[in-house]
């Protein structure tokens, strides 16, 4: 990618870079000096006004200094009665800390200079910084001159905050270094790269993941090792020695193991029936198997509460059960299993489709029974997929935040504990540490899975696989599996039907009379949240789609230093709990140089970063099926990288592009874990409002908003299918000759 170097090119590059650095240094130093001058002038004006207004009588000093400190917040003020070096000084300070500060530094060389200046009727601006109330302050001494204009009765000591000047100077330094680094990199790419456009794309991707992935995570991890601004292990010691937090960790792990096991079993049954048996209606079964994954996160929990809660339709109204509860481990396992088994289904479907059925046919031809063929060939070859799906569900269960918020009850999980630490106890460090702790079980499970799979070979496709599939189950077993799937689908449809029914019930659990008031009230109260959620999701969707396809192109087609690092940072958000990302963004973007908290931009950025890995993976898988010779031919004819991407690559990967955008839109509309930390009064979110309605037992309003979300999601997926179906670039024709 890099052209040949020459001494002339290198020399001009170095000379111009040095010249730009000197110019930038002069510009930013000028800005600093201008700021310091303006700050000093403002301080002089404040000192002059207060010195002239201060009483000269000691008996009035105490009440005046209290009022002055209350009214003027730009400085802490100490009133000193008496002349330095001529008798005892009487100090008046409204805060004992101010008196202690004066006593501590009285007699220092800096104070002696201040005394000398006020003795000669001059103001003294100290060049030193002091620490007061965990802030840096500078001192100003101002004499109190009597009516003659020649003598002093005392003086004022001002503790001016130096934080603003320091922060401004630091901000300017950051901008200067950043501007110089951007110039050097951009100029280097334009001068030495054969394909500058691709170099700019790679640079942009590195900047994006550096700012919005690596930096926030670094800030979150760093905070866990800080206390009062100093390095400390107190946060980790308190967490690792707390039964509450360790119990919550075990609660998350236990919930994850149960959910992953049940989801993998159900997902395997769905995948096996669809891919290894001869039945009708496979498309319908596949659609039903994917239904829970594209629904709002609170919808299934809300349905279970409406049906099996304390005042549930089935538990209380039909069965009359009073002591039954859906809250806790049982309810969480049920709702997570229903919501996450599609992950296992998708993974295992791909694995079963890839297994060469020739081995199964050979086993059957050699009089092997269907059970022996399944247990000794099909299932062992599917073990990598089984472990992968188990790991994916386990990771998603650990990071799940929405369902435990509603259904955990007294059962503790770590994701909710992290949320409580941040919002309830205002301890960001503990919340970040608990979220980091959630990564340990996921990483451990991943390493065990990789070690297990690497011990054996599961390769079966060494040539052209058989296009025929054998029916591996007998008729009774087939109908038994089909009956199980049918009952499961009926239960899922019943849950979604309950949500719709809840829209028209006056007060679920108490008054089941028909009403339309829920729809009117929910749409009125949720109008802004619906608009905000849809708008921000619509903004993020095309941006995420384009970035994902460009990143996929870079990962598959280009070779450059740091490629593995870039790929790892792009894919990292998929495995990171949403609570950790939300906390990390609060820490990273609530202070200069990037203050984004409270804006719509931080929500859009979160959407893009969180859902980018799925779009990138889809683009990578599609690009690897496309012969790079097509792109090379276009480049040989003079097309640059942007033209090749726009006119050749993007049309060919259109299904992955549209699927990635649809996924981003749907996941943005249904996001909870990170968004709940980032919403503000100006920008709200539907899922958070649904949670608030559910918490306040307004299930009718929650049902209406959940139904609206479901309608939007299905409309988006329907549009996606239409767009993909009309892709003329990938349509195949049947040759009848």
C-alpha cells in the first residue's frame, strides 16, 4: 500500500511537519496568554469591587464576610483585621477550613510577600497554586485602605480557583497535539500511500475505535483502581470480599448456565427438525424460531408478569394460586430461554447445514440405526456448534439487563447490582468494577470452549458435499419433536398475544373490562419517547451500515500494521456488557475535551458502536464469497478505492448491508442496558419508559408501547426482505439446457 520512499519526499515531509508544529505552538500559546490575561483582569475587577465594599470596622467584618462568600462564588474570601508586622492579626472566615488554611500557610514565604505588598498598599497575585477542598487555588492579597488613602486597617485574602485555567490550558494542549497528529498522519498518507482514500478510511476507523471503544473502557477500568484521585485497591477489595457481590456473581453464572443449557437444547431441536427431517412448513417454523430475538427486551417479561404474576390471569384468575411467584431464578430462566434460544437455533442451523450428509447415508447404508447414526455421527460433528451456541447464550445471559430489572425479585444478578451502584448509590467505580467482573465468566467459558474444540478434528467437507439429506428420525420421534416445537410456538404466540390484549384491559389483574384509554394515554405520554427513539435509531442506522461495510472491506481485502488490533476493537463491544459501556461513556464523555453526555449524539454513537460487530461480521462473511479479481479488474482500469467500493463492492454485498442496517435499527429501538445510563431530559427512550410503566404497575401503558415497538420492528424486517429479494446483482437463474 505504501509507495517507494525518497530522500526528497522525506525531507519535505519533515520540514513541513516542523513548520506546522511551530505555527501551531505559537497559535495555541497566544490563545493561552490571552485567556490568562482575561482571567487576571476579571480577578482584578472582583478584588477591587470587594475591597472597596468591605467594612473597615472589625465589628462589621464577621457578618460581611459571611454574606460576601455566600454571594460571590468565584472565590473563597478571608477578612483579616490588622496591619502585618504591627500587632496581632484577627482572622474572620465563615468556614473553619478557611481559617485552618490561613493558619497553615501563615508565615510562609508566599504569605510574607503578600503582607509586604498590602503594607505598601498594593495587590499581590501569587504565582503559586495551593490545594483547598480538593481543588487548586491561587492567592490574591488586597489591602483595605482607610478614608485617608494612606493607611490600611486590614486586608482580604482571596482563594481564586485555578481549575478553570488549568483545564483550559490542558484542553488547548490536547487540541494542539491532536491537530498536529492529524496533520502529520493525513499528510503522510497523501504523500506516501498509493491509495490515499483507503488510508484515510483505515485512519478513520482507528480514530473511531480509539475514541469510542478503547478510551472509555480504559477510563472505566482506571476508575476501579482510584480513590480520591489516588491509586487504590479498595474498590476491588470491597467487592471481592463482599458476600453480596460474590453472591450476585454466582447468581449471574448460575442463571447463565441454566439459560444456556435450556436454550441450546431447544435451539438444537428446532435446528434438527428443520434441517434433518422431512416435514412441511419449515419456513414458518424458522420464522417462529426467530421471533423472540427481534422483539423488545421487556415484552416477554411483561407477558409472564401479566400471565403468571401475583395478579396474573392464569395464576390468580384461572388457577386461584396465591403463593405462586414468577419472580426469581425460575422466571428469569424461563424468559431468558425463550428470548435467547434463537441465538442457538441460528448457530446450530448453520452447523447442521454444513455437515456432509454422506457420512450419515453411509451409516444408514451399513444398517446403522437412526439413533446410532445421530449419536455417533451427527451429534459429535455438531459439538463445536453446540459449544459455540452455549457460549453465545451464556454471554448474552450474563450481560442481560432488561429482564432481571423486572423479574429478578430478591434474586441477585451482577448486571442489576452494577446499575444500582451507579444510579442508587452514586458509586461509578463500584459499578464499573462489577461490570468488569462480568467479563471473567465469559472469557473463562470462551477459553474452555476453544480448548475443547481444538483437541479434536470435526472436518467433514473435503470435496463436494452431498446435496441430499437423510431423514434421521422415525415417524413417532419426528411427530414428538414436532409436537414439542408446536407447543413451544403456541406458548410464544400466547405471550405476544397477551401483550396485545393488555392494551385493551382497564387494569390487568383487577379490572379486565375493555377500554381504549390505555392507547390514548400511552401514545400521549410516550409521544416524545417514540419520536426520539425512532429519530436517533434512523440517524444511526445508515451510518452504522456504511461503517460496517467499509470495516469489512478493510479487514478482508487489506493488509496493514495493526489490523488485528483494529478488528479486535471493532468486535469487542459485542462481548462487553451494556452496563459497562454505559458507565464507561459517562466517565469518558462527561468532561473536556468531549462533553457528550446529555446529548443525542452520545446515544447515536452508542447505537453505532454496540451494533457494529454484527454488521461487520455479515460483511466479512459475504466479501469472502466474492472473488477479489472483480475489484482488481476495476482498479486496473483506473478506478480508485472509493469508486470500487461504491459501484462494485456495495452492490454485491447489498444483502449484508441491508441486514446490518436492519439489525442496527431494531437493536437501537429495543436497547436498554447502556441507554438507561445515557438518556436525558432532552432525549428519552421507549424501552426505559416501558420499564418505568411496568415498575409503577401501569401494565396497560407498557403493553401499548411494547406493541408499538413490535409493529415498528416487524415493519422494518418486512421492508428488509423486500429490499433483499429485489437484489438483481445476486439473483440466480436456472439453466434448463
